[in-house]
């Protein structure tokens, strides 16, 4: 739909060529009018009946192997790790691989020229899908991995992403560190990149938001090249001691 196409352009920085090549589609209650949807499982119908953008996941041969409505999963379907076709094109492994927070952000990193994969939520591969995450990393064969999640201000009530409960306020820091530790345990160099706080809009900086706002590839690459070791990242946290004790 035109409204969704425009949203992908203005909010994500995508072009028509990117939108079409990655086969993004709109979903909503209108799809229920098509008799085809009577033939598919109820869980799929109910998920696709809400206004949203559907993200297809590709195999190496270009076939679609999975779909996910943005920010949602399909009941009883395990989550997958999103590998953009741009990342698959690097034969023989990549030098630097970005682990991004969601599919759109992985695509944005690829547009910037640094291959990436996207996980549908920073907690999504921490338990049952951990082996699948490792398999994807190994299949790409990077020399180093950079964790680059969103940079958000979650302790300021004036922003929409404010978390009043401090026990859920530091998930980005916690899971970036944990995921980095998992990658390190695989024998791969891993660091954490923090998006420049000057790039924030309404208390949040993310890769696709940077692309949409005109942050250059040189600026983004500079941020990635400034990634720090896991313990330097951990030591940089400006967190009250009582909250830090909870995280520990």
C-alpha cells in the first residue's frame, strides 16, 4: 500500500528499489476478503489481519522460507534470524558482520555497505534459538562481529520509550553484552558499537533512523569502527549502583 511504502521511505530511508527487491508487503483486514486465506492456518490469518508490513525471509537461492509481520511473530512458528540477500552475496565470508536489532536495521546497515543480520528482538535468540543464531554466524564466516543495537534513553519520562520499572530498563546493555559473550565463545572477535547520541530523535538512535535522517555512510562506518570491547562497553555504563547490582 502507498502509505506503507511512504513509511518505509521516510522512517527507514529505503528506496523503491530496495522495497521491491526485498518484497515487503502490506497486510491488514483486507486480506481476509481473499478466499485464499481460508486455506491457511488460523494463527497465520489472525496475525496478518492487522495493519502491518510483512517481511519475507530468503534462502540463498532467493526463495522465501519464512514471513514475519513487523514486531510480531506467528504462533507456534519459531523465530528466524534475518539474513538480507545483500549479506548472502559475500562469498568466502565477510570481514565485519553487524548484528542489528530487527530486519529493517539489518537492511539499513547493508545499504550503508556493512553486511548485517537482524534478530527479531534483542531477547529472541538468548535461549531456544541460540544454536540457530550460532549456525547463521558460522555460515557467514565473519572475521569479527559488531553488536549494534538501538541507543535509547529509557530513564526520561518525556520520551515514548521511557521505562518506569528500572528492572526492564537495561535490556539493551544486558543482551548486547550477553550476545557478544556468546559470539566470543565461538572464537570470533566481537565488539559493541554505540550509535552516536547526537543522532537521536526523541531519545532514540537506530540504524534505519540514521539512514532516513541523512547520516552518511562515512559517519556510520566511523561509529562501527569505534566499537569497543565487551568489558570496555560494560565499564562505560552510567547506571546507578543499585540498578547495576540488579543487572549483575
